[in-house]
C-alpha cells in the first residue's frame, strides 16, 4: 500500500510552529477534516479511471502514440 500520510500529531505540532513558513504549509483547517487525504496511488487510480471513462465515451478512429518517436518509425 502507498501510505504517504503525515501523522496527525506531527501535523498539529507543525501547525503550531513559530516558523512562518511551516505555518503556511500546514494549515489548521486541514486538521478539522477527519477524512484521510488521498494517497498518490489513489489519485493516480482516480485519474486513470476518469481518462478511461472519457475514452470509452468517444469513438476514436485512430490511436495516437504518446511516446516520443524521434526516429519517425511507424
């Protein structure tokens, strides 16, 4: 599993820091939300799912390659 979450008590300490930059990076409003923030894996999966929904709803007549083709090979 991809658990890239910052522990809640560490986030609380960073929110109460006297350092202005840390206070701006870690907002108190984020602590009020009890839901777990989405992990990178979840964000990727959701993004891929929405892309597939868009592709399925269309009727493509060709498939375009996203990879670079510097040698101009078919």
